[in-house]
C-alpha cells in the first residue's frame, strides 16, 4: 500500500478571534494551499474537523461553504466529528482518503469558534456532548480531571508540584510559538497558587477556551516530490474508543484508547515508543500529559511525573513533549487541536519549527476525545 | 486494490418513532450485526451518519455512546456529517476505511430523529444549514424545488402530470416495503389536487419528515465468504460538490454533483449508465428524480420525464427506479437515507428484496445533500 505524505500545513493565530467558523476555516485552508504551492483546483477531497459549531454558533453544514470559499468546488467534502478528537479523526479520514485511492489530493481543515461563549457555557456544552450519562449527575471534564489527578497522585506517590511543572514547561514552550494563545512563561508558584477549579487542579492546570483553525494537505508519497523537496509521511495511524461511561474503567489512571490507538500506530510504522523523538500530547488538563506519556509507552506506568520532574520532556530533554506549547498554552479550539498537533509534528520532522526546533526524525501526536472516550494517534516521519 | 464487500444490512421501521437518536442507531446496528452473524467484538471501525441531532435533539457526540450500546468498544468511531447526504458520505467513509486497510470490519449506522419537530421547524433547520446565504432571503429547499420544477417543465415542455407520476410510482413501490413510512398507493388526482407547497409542486411532490435508521457491515472481499455466501461489492463510488449558492449554477436543471460523482463511480466500476439494472435516487422532491435520472446518464437531458410517463422506471420497466418507495414513500430520516438507499441496492443485488425484487446484478444509489450541494454515488454488484 502506498504511503501518505503531508506536503503542506498551516495554523492560524489561536486565541480570541473576531471571525466566525466559516472564515476561520477559510483562513487556514488558504494558508495551507499557499504553503504547499498547490492550486485549489487540485483538491479532490476536502474534510472539515469541527466538534460543535452547531452548539456554539448555530451553524453546521460548513464543508460545502468552505469548498466555495476556497474555490475548491467540485471537490468532495464531509465534516468529521469525534468531539474533542475531531481533529485527529479528520487526520485519520484524510489519511484513509489517500491510502484508499479515493483522492490524490486531500485538504483537511479543523477549526472551532468558542470564545463568544463563557468558559462555563463551553464546559457545559462539552460535557453534555461527551458524557451525557455522568453530565446528568453534575460531572464535567474538569471534574473527571480533578478526580483522576487525586487518584494518580495518591496511587503513584507523586507530588502535586509535578502537575504544576507540566504547565510551567508547556507555557515556556509556548513563548516561542507565534500562533499560541499564551506566549508567556508562568512560574510554579503562580500555577500552585491559582484558584482551585477541581481539587487538586487549579486554573493553570487547564487549557483555555480558544478560537482558531489549522490545516494539512495530503497526497500519495509517489507524487509528493512534484510539490516539495521536504515532506513528512504518516508512517503510522490508529484510533480506538474507551468506555463511554468513565466509571466503568478498571483503572482510572489508564486511558485504554491511548493504549489501543498507539499500538495500531506503532505496528503500522513498525517502530516502538523508544523510537519517537518528539510528541504532541493532549494536555487539556496537566494530568492528561502524565497519563498519555505512560499509556503511549514512553514511561512506565506511574513514572510519567518523574520524567517531567527530571526535565526529560523539556525541549532540550531526551523526549520533548508539547514543543508547540501544547493545548495548555497554545490553546484548544476543539476541532482544530488534533490538526494543530500534526502541524507541529510536521514542522518538527521537516526541520521547519524555528526556535522550537528539536532534533527529530519521528514525531507522534495523540488527540483525545471526551475524557479518553475516543483517541487517535498519528506518527510522522520526515523525508528530506 | 482489494474490493470492499457488504456482508450485512438493516433498516428500522421508518416513520414516527418514540425512540431518540441513540436508541434508533443501536436498533439498526444490532440488527445489522445479527443479519451478518458477526459479533460486535469483530467491529474495528464504527461510523455514524447523522446530520443534525444537535439541532433537532440537543445531543451530538453519539458515536462513542453507540460503541457502548453495541458492546463494540474499543472500536474506533467517528460521526460523518454532509447534511442530507450524510448517509452517502458515511458509505464513502466506511468504504475508505476498508479500502485503505485501516479496518477489516466496519459498521456504518445512519440515523435521524425528526418528527418531534414540526415540518416547518425541520425545513427551517435544514435550509439554515445547507443554504445559509439564500436562507437569509427566505429560500428553503422546497422553494428551490418549486423554482427548478417550473424551469424544467418550461424548458423541456414536460407536462405537470409527469411529476405527479413519480409520486404515484414511488408510493406504489412503497406498498411492498414493510419498513416504509407510507405503505399505501396514491392516485394521480390525489397528487395533483393536494395543497400547493411551492408552485407548481404540491404536498404529494414532497417526501415526509421521518425518524429512522439503517446500517451496513463492510469488510474486504477476500474475507467476505467467511461470513456469507451472498454479498455485494461496492464496485464504484464517488463524491462531488456543486456551487454552495444555487443561483451560481449555469443550468438549474443540472446537478453538477450528480454528474461528477457518478462519473467517478462509473469509472471505478468500469461500467456505464446503460449497465445499471436498478437505481435508488434521492427523490426528496419529485423533480429531483427527473434531474438525477438524466444527470446519471440514464436518459438524455430533458427526457427523464418521458421515461416515467412510459413506465421505463416502473418496477417491471427497463430501469426500475426507487423500488424501495424512495424517499417519497419510504421516508427521509436525513442521516439514514443514504444508508437506506444502499440497503435497498444490496437487497436487490443479492436477491433478497422479497416482493420488490427485480432482475438486477448492478445497482446504483445516488444521495444528494442540500439542493445538490454535495452528492455521493455508489454502485453495487451482487456476488452470489
């Protein structure tokens, strides 16, 4: 089977934006085509990753409008929704479109417009969509995160400070990302003294509410060099669900979807976790970076916090995690986030990450929907 | 590339249902697995086709819940939305999942719950999602249909009665479909004397508002015979958009998405329109059956109405169209419709269509989103 190449990528400024979803999607789509030097006429499939533009803005049905806005008609379009992992699901759909031979040029654009809603409203919408059962009992995603963090700290005898250090690291990385919502450092005291949201987690343990979009252009590897000398291949990709109801999970500190989706991706790429040079993890809450770094096999179970303490995941560490700043400082526009994770991975493996650049041939991106309900894992290898 | 087989199919009773979207989807999903004799454990990818459960019910994020309800966790899930062609887009996504090698067993379930909303409310939601530009000026999909019908009748000198005969034919076919919303004949006078909705179209020129779901089970053809002696292959499939704004189309009686998507499907199947034995067309409005039967190449442009007048598209005609009763009498639960079209096509080519059975080796299904904004065409061949 022919491998799938990424030949262009873009992301917009993340943060509080004036534009609505349709314009945000068009901005990233145009920038991505420009990045690759490809005409919209060449686009055969156009996918939109978006979680909740209906709930947030009262407007869905945007893929056909985007085909118009990009002058990409008659490209085939569809919207891919997998709650907060819609972006990763979009990457998987775009990959499938090329790998199946259905398309020879696929543009994926992920985006979300959220900041016109309050944090409480957005949190409410997200929980009602991802956890309708537990939502009725008052649980939201931050609640799950607090309960899980408490469990993790107790079970693995980890200090509260280690969670704070995830936020400090990712904010430090975000300083060098011109697209990040927060381009400023925070110190550990600021994190540890910020207001409690879901004990033991505090405000700075959480990602913000964000507007933004990101895009990728994919084609068969056999034609990639017609467009560029430097591209990435998606050498591995996989997706999996975990139980819909969180309390049914045997171990709340393990995300089965991360384990299963990464096993698929490693097998396809014919590598193991020890071969990954840099990773973008779904740090919607600081605790999630620990869970994923363990469930992906980077560290033993219960040891992820030590890696952060020891600087292993710093930009100059052995396995840099979230060089982009992560969802924590870059922001988390739901449908865009999984696409933006692959944008950063692409930039790293083609050597175009600027001041964030690390030494990386292989990058991994892990995008989590709900509270681990559905996960996609994508592995990229640079071809220079 | 390996061909993709359909080894099981189901559809629920269409009509006014008490169940909500989650239960409707589970009903079709369970019935489809039962039909194929496949355990939910074997499902690797699970796709949900749904247009607007958020707008209609305030609940999206259903794929993960469905994985739970079917005991299919850790199957990968995603929701595919392409407005009223979400079902066809789901078929395309499911096909890609198998053809790309990402999955060896994919369950697609399409569904919609609509009848708790009034026809006016549902029509308003649909137009606001599919045609946000023209919607602001008061146009809905029935408006487009009326304008197009008037144009067609004038341009091709077709009698108003020919449109009514589409409704009469499809209602007659629906009598033999136990899942159809309306299992009763209507005579031409009833159609022609029903209340005007969008002149010249009257109530009986329109499909109803419907609840329901349908499902398909797909796997690589190489393993299909492990499950069944009679299956279908998706020998051709394609998708395409037309202009987002309807008034930008050069000829309002041609649907570019139908032309482009069917050209892709014919090319993949290595057949032409003359090789199709039976077809399910998207007769949301009677006029659409004329347009599609011409744009698919079955009849010359402007001649589709004559085929209906002459009985060519009757069940005992040369090219039976909408043996299921079509959207017109079977009903049109948006996200389910494209899946149910392929359900009928599958039943016809494996010889399991009961009293609706025609002599068919090759079947075609054409699913239209919006007013031709995005279209998928699927060709099935029976393997007995």
